């Protein structure tokens, strides 16, 4: 899809809209401190690298992939200068940064996720709804981690054409809101852990009023029944060898069937000139008047937006050499949290910009937004003193340097 430059009403650029706040607008300092207190990680004494600063540092690592670890800290130093914790922030050595990250752990970032990460689409968000249902999808991917002994032991080396892969891999499964492309929940673990297990852990984030799309690799009786119990509606692709008995043909050509002891509806269709001979979808939307087969067939292909989300994470955030920085399993897990939070922050700003411009969030450039945020983090005062000041400042156009 062609991309349009993000422009707000009145001619202000997306870079103007993202003038202040950056990370701290999405993850305010009060939420960071609450997450630190909750898990007992708040700094108990004056440190050169206080815990609050290190939370922001872990998120910023994914926005400054081309920069060395000390340079990432330098980019944050001015922005944190106004805070009590940031007043004495020093550009420490790589060893000191690693020790500070180890003290921090990943629990504060998970706590920050629980406090701040949510679905973004509002009633007027384009491409995020189908007949009043919020559109979601989940799928998995893998991330390369440094080839260190402990990483190999924890995450595993998958097989390759000849021998083993070059790097250990970590498996990630994310629950993404279609339309905004925001991953608002994620699970990760060793490469050997199946996507189905990770997907099942994501079901706690589902509820009535949502429509979950999934590829054929996820269809299984246990996972289907687990998802149905959440109250969410489902639209999943079916493998060609799945037995689905015909119970009743419906007026739109779909038919009622049974899967895992539950009534479901099957939609079959073909796409001209496609490599796939036919498609079969299984859905909990049983009434063809409320969800016509032709609409569901078109809707299912919106699932591919999750591939764009992973492309943003792996190509535009991680860059040309998409290998995580961290050399130990605890820091790898911490870095994954920071990476996903960084992507969410960019998507949060793009959604706000799209709402202001009455545009589809899909049409705004993710790459441009990341470049803007990188510039803004370097500016003194990028982290507002409170949420209200961030909101006020966000409404004032400011020129790019």
C-alpha cells in the first residue's frame, strides 16, 4: 500500500505533533515509579544510574539500534535532567550499564506494560472494527539473540539446511489490534516452545466484543475451545484435511458444522489466480445476516496486518542486523519487553495523529515516526514533568531542528 506523509489538520507535520513527551507520554514517570515499587526495584539510595532512568533506557535501546549502549544513555541524559532521579545521571561504562540493567530485571517493564499498554482503537478509528467488533489477530515470529553459551542453553539453536542456525532464537507470539497495528499483549520463550502454547496464554486478554483472526496453524480443538470460553468471536482458517461435517447449508452458501463439540460456521471460497486452490474459514458468527460469507472472506485477509507489525519491529526498529544486544538470558527477556514497549509507543503516537487527521493509521509512516522520536529524545525537556504538561505541549506545534 502506498504511504502518505503524516500530516495533521492545518498543515502541521507528524514531527510537530510528536514535539514532546515521546516515551514518557505513553509511559509516564508516575507509572514507572509505581511499577518499580510494586516489584521492589525502586532505587533505595543515590545511584549514578537510577532505576527510573534505566526503565526508559531499556525502551530507548530499541529506538537507537545504530547507537552504542553508552550513546543511548547520552541521548536520554538531557531529557531526564529535570527529574530527581535523572539529575545525577552519568554516562557510565558498558559494565556499569549492564549491572544497572541486571539490578532492574524485567519485572518493572512487565508492570509498566500492565499499567499502560491497552487496545487503542476508538469508535472512529478506521480499519479497526467489523460490525461493532474490535478486530484482533495473533501470530508468532522469532528473534535472533547473541550466540552465547547461556543463550544457547536457554533458548535453543534451531536446525538449518546444514547443521545448526548461526544464532539462538527466541519465539514471540503477539496479540495485535488490527487497524492500529499495536501489539497490546505478547508472550515469549525458548524456540522449542510452540506458538499454540503462547497463544493460549494470550487468551486472558480476550473478551466479548472482539473478533480474533488466526491462521490455520492455530486451529486445534483445545485452543479453539479455550478461545471460545473468553466470549470473543473467532474467525480462523482451517487446514484442508480438517473434518467438518455439514449440518445445515445457509442462504449465503456457508454452512453450520461442529468442531470440538461446539457449533461453528464454515465459509469456503476461492481467489482467482491464487496459489491456494481454496480457503476454508471457521467462525463463531453463526448468523449470515449479521456476518455474510463474502464479508468474512474479505475480512480474513486483514490478518496479514500482523505481518506488517512484525516487519516494523524486526526491520525498522531492529534494523539491518536484527539481533538483540543482550548477552545473557535475563537481559534478553528484559530487552524483548523494551522492544515491544518501544513499538507500542510509536503506534500509540501514530494512532493519535491519525485520529487528529481523520486518517487510517495504516497510511502513516512508521519509519518517519521512529526518526522523529529519535530526534525528540535527544532534546532537553523531552520528558515532561507530568502528564498534564505533556498533553498541553503535544497540542502546540513545534518545528523540527
